[in-house]
């Protein structure tokens, strides 16, 4: 039986807007969002509000002017220093802005339409913040992981509106993601009497499983292991790390690998 076309048709804007326009637009939007993510990265661990208060210099407290709020660009022009007190601006801010722009750029190049682009950006920017938080603070906040899972249920729910069987992928992905990292962690604790894995890692992989499905979870874990090994090797070769203990946190590797798997899936 031929099915009627679904009501959720793709927006026509993408047919009109050419790639040479969407790619820089997504990159600039990504830098702006990355600027907000950078503020979250710096303020969340201190327990400060992310939305309240204007951006100021962390050292002299001067409220930043409009020109200084332009992401990436202002950092390059001011050479990473506050214009008033010459204090270095947190390089993590620059990392978040560059990462946000890169995620936007890659998503715009890969996405087939505006809906895909939007969904990819929602995933990419969340993974960027989680990855940077784990890298900087070894911290994966439950609230952000919950948000990642909940936002993944939106496209999953829309896709399953016509066929409830399609919910099996996200649910299986979440369950498998959790078990794959929770079980080794439990076994390690039973064996050695201490934690070998971060408590947030199984939850993160579970939330990513909603987006990626069971196969994507396995691919993400393999990819993350590979990234971790390569990074650890590079750090050891450069003399910056003495052992695997000082290697990249697993959550950061998972975030990077998961985003790559998502892009490859779509
Ligand atoms: Zn200053």
C-alpha cells in the first residue's frame, strides 16, 4: 500500500539557500553558540549562573565591550588578552568558540537539509560542552547528560510517530550504552576495590545511545578507544604525559567519537 506523504515535510529554504551561504552561516552561528558554551564551561564548575550577568574580564572585572564579544575574531585581534589589564583571556573560551564553529561547519557540509542541520547542531554543541567539561574538570554533569538524552528523544519520537518500532533503536542504544561501560566499571571495582571508570561515562554513552542506536554505541566506544590511545601515545611521545593516567578523559573521547559516528550515519 502506498503511504501518504508525511505532514513533516522538509523546509524548502534549503533548496533556495546555497551551500556557500549555509556553511559560513552555520560556522558563524557555531562561534556565537561556542562563546556561550565557553561561558558555561568556565562558570558551571564554579556554581555560577550561565545566563545571568554580562561577560566580564575574570581578572579586572571590566564588562567587555561589543567588539570584544565577537567570538574567535576578538580573541585573535586582542591576542588573547584583556584590553584593560592585559590579563590572559581563558584559552578554554577560545577552544569552545573554535569548536562550536567547527561543529557548525562540518554539520552544514554533511547535512542534506535544514532539519538535519538543526538536529546535528543540537547534538554537536551539547557534545562539545560535555567533552570540554570532562577534559577540563573530569566532570560530566547529570543535568547536561539528561538534556542530551531528552533532546535525542525528540527526533527519535518524531521518526517513531509513524512506526512505533523505530523507538527500539534509541532505547536499545541507551540500554547498551549504559551496560557497556557500567558493567566493566562494576567488575573493576569488585576486583580492585576502587573505581577505574568515571561515574558519568556510562550515563553519557547511554544518552548518546538515544541518538546513535546500538550499533552507533559500539562504533562510538571503539572510536573513543582509538582516539584515547592515539592521544595518549602523542602525549607520551611529546613528553607531556608519563602514563595512561594522564591521558584524555573517556568522556571527551566518547563525545568526539560519537559526533563523528552521527555524521557518518547521516
Ligand atoms: Zn581585565
